[in-house]
């Protein structure tokens, strides 16, 4: 079915007619080249003018025609933090897909912020990559509108919060993973099971602790808030919060940590206090990073298929870049987690 409307852009919400760059320029009180500069992420536009033009582009639902949008052979991969083996597994997965597609990967970090700033968005608009993948992060409304108006597809991997039904995302069964990890400890006979969570503002952290709570309740065990320590997915926090847990007079005999790095920090705390793993303390991590197999003792953990998740995110962003019809697949996809039992867990000792 064809349309009599011009192909350059179609309005959404305000009316059925199209809005051309010239019309947006007239409404904004600027020249058409100025609107083009905003679209291209050029820096030589006054902030107030840029904001006014961006608002009108959003209001008119402007989308550059893909034929007009010259894309660079790049995938922008954005981390909120880029400092661990976890990130390397994600990079490997995106690289696998990008390489086969003849694309390169550009890495950036949002310095711990869960939403990249406006400077980053402008830089992406100027680069015009084939697509954007955001990891443990997300986009605010203006960022989404900016990428959408430039016809730059984006996917969120392991979103920090609820990305919304209109944002394509790839995740993992975090709740099920927390359930499996804690159920394993309950089945071994542990009745005092601690936890070191991830950041409370992250959806994956809340889901893992939700699974932990569900496993305790299913096993007829109380959920003791004093045994749940706040974490941030870093080794140092696993060590610090691990010391706090293990110095309690009624210390837990097992601990589920929100990720493998915190589990390794807990290993260090246990060694410092003279506790043996698993004889005195059972430990379960989350992620199954390569290091989990090589520490002593090898770590029981929940495997999160990070490389496969990254590959799925990269394939989805490529599919979205092929045309409007691919947007119909922009839903949340969750890959299965699985428990990997190694030597860091065992039955509690008679004294425990």
C-alpha cells in the first residue's frame, strides 16, 4: 500500500500531515540549515535554539528517511561503567556480530550514570552509527527522541530500570537465577543464608534478591533483613559487606552474592577471618565469569549468558536498522540463566 504523503517524514500524535524541515524551521523561527545542523549534532547552535528545534522535532515525530541518513559502519556500545571482566564478555559478544556484518564497535562510558548525558547524545548524532547498544543503562525521553529522529536504532541490554514497551531490550532471567542459587543452599541444609545485593536502583539486582527471598520462603525459612547487605557489584563491597556479615555472632553459614566480583570480595573476607570455603562458609555468585572457574575453590555461580545476550542485542539492533518493519520485534527478550555447581558450596558443618 502506497501513501500520497511525502516520504521524508510523517507526523505522530499532533496531526496526520507531514512536517518538512522548512516547516519546522519556520515554526522555530530559524533557517532550514540551522535545523539541519541540529539534526546532524553540530555544536555551532545556541543551546536555546537547539532545545526549541528538538522540541519541535519531537512534537512532529520527525524521522529522517533512512535513505537520507548516511550511516557510519559503527555500533556504539555504551556502558555505565567500563572496568571489569563482565564488560569484556559483553564486548566479545557485540564484536562477534559486528565483525561478521563488516562493522566496527565504538566504546563509551557514562561515568556511572544510568542515563548518558546530552553531550554523548550529540556525539552519537554526529557520528551517525548503524546502531546503539546501551548496557545496564537507558535513555531519557530526549535521548530517545534524538536517536529516533536521526533513524539511529537502539537496544538496551540488561536495562537498569523498566525500559518501557516501546524500547527493545535484552535481559536474563535474574529472578529465576536468584531463586536457583538460594534453593541450592537451602537443599544443602543451610538455614542462615545471607545475601550481598547489587545496586538497589537496578532492576536486575532487585530481581535477584526477589528470587533469594522466594527461595527462603519456599523452604520455610524466615527472611532476615539483617542478613541482606547492600552492594554495588564491586569486589571491594563484597569484601567490606562480607566482613560485616561474617563478624556477626550469628553469622550466616552461606551467602548468595549479586555477582561474581562481590563473591571474590567475600572470599577475601573469609580468608581474613580464618573461615574455610566451603567447610565453614558456602558461597554462590552470579554471572559465571571466566575467573569463577579458576579461583580456589572454584565458585558455584549462576551463569548469565553475557556473550549470548550481547550477540542477541547486536543482532536486534542490526535488524532494526534494516527497516521500519523490524520495529515490530522491539520487545523484551530474556535469556535463561542456569546454576553451575562447583566447589564453593557444601553442607553446613555440624557446628554451624
